[in-house]
C-alpha cells in the first residue's frame, strides 16, 4: 500500500513539479491537473505552506475507472483545528510586522485542509510543492518551489508518507502534532522536523507517572495506525525496562465493530489491572467509552496520550463516571499575546482560494453564503460578530497544538532569516559560501533549520536535536469535575527531560482528583511487593510482574523490597528471624555458666575431693595391713593420677584457647596412662606374689621389686609423653570456629589437629587397659587373701566399657555435647576405678577395723583353703 502511494505521489510530483507535460504555447508549461481543495492563502515574497485537519472526509467517491472521479466533499468542521490554521496566519502576520526578523521580506502562506484523509493530504502537498498556476513561463520549469517549507501535517501517518517524498528534494516539513518515533529516522526523513516531542519521549513521560505511583500492572489500548502501533511498541519496551508489565494489549477498531468493542470492554472488566494506558485519538476511543458507560464499568484509572488528553468530545459530562480522574500527557501549554483579538477580527471574503474561511463562517453561525436554490434558512452577511460566540475557536486559554504551530512558523522564519543575513566568505557551505538568496535551495534552508535556537515570548526555548525533534516538555493533566457538573482539565505537573535538577517528573499530588471512593490512587499490581526478608519467584506462564514472595533460606537475607535474590550472610553472621539483616552468630561452647558445665564441674570437683579423702585415709592408715598389703606406693600413685584425671576435666570447660586446647588432651592422655600403668603394675605384682607363694615360683618377686615397679610405670608413662610431644609439635590442637553442626551457631571447639596423633593417644591408653583387664581377668580366681585381682578386673571392665561406648557417642554428638561426652567418659571411668579399687578397702578401714589385721586377712585365707 505504502509503495503504491509513494509511487503515485512521486509521479504526481514529477508531473506537476518537474516535468514538462503539455506545452500550451511555445515557452510555457501547463499543469496536467488541478485539485479542488479547501484552503486560504495570502501572497508574499516567500510562501509557507500549511496542512491542517479542519474537516473530516467520511468516504471517498467510488472509483469505477469509467468516468472522471468526483471531487471529495469534506464534512464535520473542527473549530480547534481551524484555530491552529489561523495561528499560522497570525504568526506570519506578526513576523511581517517585526522589523528585526526578515526585514524587507514579506511572508505569504498557502494553507490546505487535509480532511483527515491521506489521499487529500497528498493532494494538498502536491499543490503546495508544484503550485496552482495553470501555466509556467519558464521553459525548463526551473526555479525555487512555490513554498519554502510546509507546516504540518498533524497526522503521523500523513507525515510519514509525505515527508518520505519531500525528503528526496530536501524540502523542510515541520509538523506540530505528528509524534511517531519512527519520524526521528534521519535516513528516511532527512528534512522532517517537529515542534512536538516524539512518542519515545511521551512514553518515557508516561513511564515516569507509572513509576511515581508504583503502577506495574497496566492495560494498553492503541489505535490501528502508525501513531498507535509505534507508541505501543515503545511502551512495551520501556515498561519492561522500568519493571512493569502489560496485563493486556488491545487494538482499537477503526470501523466501529461492535462485537470487537464489546470484547475489548470485557477484557478491561476481567483484568486485574486498574490502570489503562491509551495511545489513540478520541475518535477511536469514543466507542469503547460509550460501551463502558452502557455497562457501567468504572474504577479504571486512565492514562491519556497527548492525542486525546484535551479532547472536548470525551470531556462531555456524560463520560464523567468513566473518565473522571484521568491523568493525561499533553503538549506544552503556551500563551500567544494578541491571538485572541486576531481570531475575533477574522472576516470572510469572496476569493475562491479562501473558501475555508467561508466554510468556517457557515459552521460557526449556521448560515450560508450560497443563495442559489436555497429555500428559507439564514444568509451569511460576513459581518456576524465572533465576540458573541463561545467555541473552541475563540478559546485561547489552553493553547497547545496552536502553540506548536506558532513555534513551527517562527522556526522556519528564523532559519530563513539566518540564510538571508549570511555574509559571503563566512557561510556554512563549500568554500565558505552562503546560500542562494535569490534562488532558494530547500536543502540550504534545512541546514539553517537544524541550527535554529530562539526563545518565544512565553519564555520557551525552541531548538531541534540531530533527529529534528524538539525539546521534550509535557504538562501532566487531570480531569476534574467542576461545580456545574462538567469536566475541567487541570494542569497538575510537568515532565521535563531537560530539567536542570535532573528530576523529570514534578507532580502536585494534593491537586489531583481521584475518581474513586477512597479519593486515593488505586493500586495496580499483579502481585504485591515482596517485603524485606523475601525474594520474588516468577509464576509459571505469567509476566515477570506476577510472582510469589518466598522467604529467604536460613543464613540469607534481603534488605530491599522486591528483591530477586537473597544474599548469603558472611561466615560469622546469620540471618535474624525476619531475615532482613545479618546478626553475629551465637557462639557456643561448654562454659562454666552453662547448666551442663556447672554439673560436670561439680562432679569433677567431687571426684577430686573423694580422691583427696581416700589419700588422707590411706595416709592415716598407711601402716595397717590393708594398705600395706596392696602396695601402698602404687596405691598413692594411682590416687594421684585419678585426681589428675578429675582435674583435667576443667581444661575441657570454658572458651577454647590455644593453651587449653594443647593441654587438655595431653594432660588427659598422660593422667590416664599413669593411672592405667599403675593398675597394670599392681596386677602384675598380685600375680607375682601369688606365684612366689608356691615352691616353683619363689624367685618371681625379685623381678617385681619397688624399683622395678616405679621404673615400669615411668617407662609406660614416658611413652605417652613422647606421643603427646610429637603430636603437639607437628599438628597441635587449636581453637576452631565450626559451623558445620548447626549453620546458625558457631561451635567454638578445639580442632584436634592430627587425627593420627589423637588416635595414637587413645589407642595407647586402650592397649594398656586391655592388657590390664586381661591379666586381672586371668588372676580373678586367686585365693581370697589376694582378691585385689577381682576388684581390678571389675574396674577395668567398667573402664573399657565406658571408653568403647565413648567412640560412637563422641562421633555422633554435635558441638559442645561432644566435649560433654568426653568429659562424661573421663569422669565415669575415673569414678569406676576409684570406687571399684578403693571403696572395698575404705569400707574395711573405716567400718570394719577389726578386719584390718594381718591375722584376719591370713585367717580368712586359711579358712578358704
């Protein structure tokens, strides 16, 4: 379609603007055809063209290709658009009266109505660039174009088609209302400019509003044209970057398809999105609003694009329940001094090229200039008073599109002024030449238009970027009910991308009217924000805005809202219960203040006291037969080692330090070896004594004298000392913070350093204990007067049972409880030895002193024989 239109327009331009089609007489060119267009014009030294949407063409005449097509007839006069056309006339008049801008040059204009149809817009553009003179005297049809530039077209689709052709000739075109971001492509549209920001800026402005109110779940409606489609594409991209999602995206039908309109309203009703963004003109949106009004669909927060944010059609009071509270993006409002009076001074004339004024007059006053064939009805005199009217034409309180027209005309005038005041030798073109002032070249004017930089009387700065786009400044509008029941449009904020503060959006929230019972902004999110301590998990098959909030795992936190990931705490920290910040981990060790530590300390001290008590008893009764008969020296050595075993427990309690970690196992290992070696020697002495009482073993005791006993104990203990010394010197135990048992707690423990060293220490003790148990077990049937072997067997049985049970219990106990298990094994085995070996002797010494005699012991032995 575009290709066909493009080719047709090129052919029209070629025929009307370049080629010699028909020679009316020698030396003249004649136009092939002439279009009948509504317009108005004024002669001048230089002409500026204009294309405006003043009327609406409902349908083209049918093309049968058998008869010449009828000229289209446009209807539905738009007062607002006619005001925009008159603003161009006013700006040109103002420039002509300004001695400092384009002196000695009078600007003229030629304005056409495009009837909101692309075909009519093409015809108007053709007429502007080729002229309307029937004949041209120049044989070669050369010279400057009839207009130096075109103000318009307001439609994006029209501007795309027309500018793509005008760009071939570098004829400048300045649109005051075409916002499609595609028109910023300088390769396709090299001579296109605009005084309205592109949709790319408009979309960013809307995103700023959505971000400000936290609306991340929005619906989207857009018109089925270049304006709507390109704006929707930009919106989809930008809303995803912002972190929002589009709940639904619907194209507004351009043929008033009632079923499609009902379906769209149903989508809006069924969606959980409470905010709907619309890129469309009011004509496409109106049927949807009518259907919503019919079904009483309310509670929607509308975000209006600049195409309908100030539409008088939708501002009708019957739509207040549906559209009240709408927030809209509107082009910058301006003030033009003198425009109001200028509009009121307009009068129609009889010139055919000014028929647009007569059509306006007839629509304004409901009269007619055509008296032929008219029965009744009012005749227009042309002297009717415009000051008595109250329409969009005379309303200059909200000059937006008209203000853009005003800036566009001045931009073209400043560009022409820059070209005219250029001094030879300092020009911008090759060889420092200036532009041709007598034979204007459009491409030279485009250069100066790109450099335009001026300030309007209202104080707004006007310039173009490298893509021909104007500075992006929008007003934020709010549709508010007035006292008389109508709807007013109030400015409640500004979006300025060039703001010096860096803050694009400025809103007066207290001035905003919300069309809800709460009179507060609606929430519009697919899922509520995840609080700190949780993370977002996307729901399967839904947009990223729809998610579940999952709590962070233990040891992880999120300290921001809507975190996508949880952050692991450092090694020595753990997450608090809410999991929004890290706290130092609880340090756990068996302390003296712990109930378990207190209990074990108490038991250890009791064991020490019992040992001390037995030592005192044995020392006091050291000359009695019971003490002397059991080798008192080994008994005292055994009691001393047991006392050390009880006391070494204290090294296992309290916060681990380097010296306690090194001493605890060394003292424990040496104490127990001293204890078990003493028992081993006592067992061997018992066996030797028994053998020496028989004839065949009379010489056995000479190998187990006091010196030999001491030496044996010393040697056996020295081996453990060597093991401990090697262990401590090669891989010494050190304090260690362990989080493997419970991740939320630091278990402060002593790392054994070398498993081999610790195993050798325990293994050596176990070896001595096993030998002692074996020997004692073999000697259990000795006569009663040598019955200490039975007590040693029982004590070693307890000792071995405790330490065999210790291994699995120690391995399976976490943290401080492993230390408690080891302490319990030390205490249990120590008490077992103390009670099993010394309790019977203390029983005789204290409670039955009559049995603590040599005769009693020997007698019992004889009797047993």
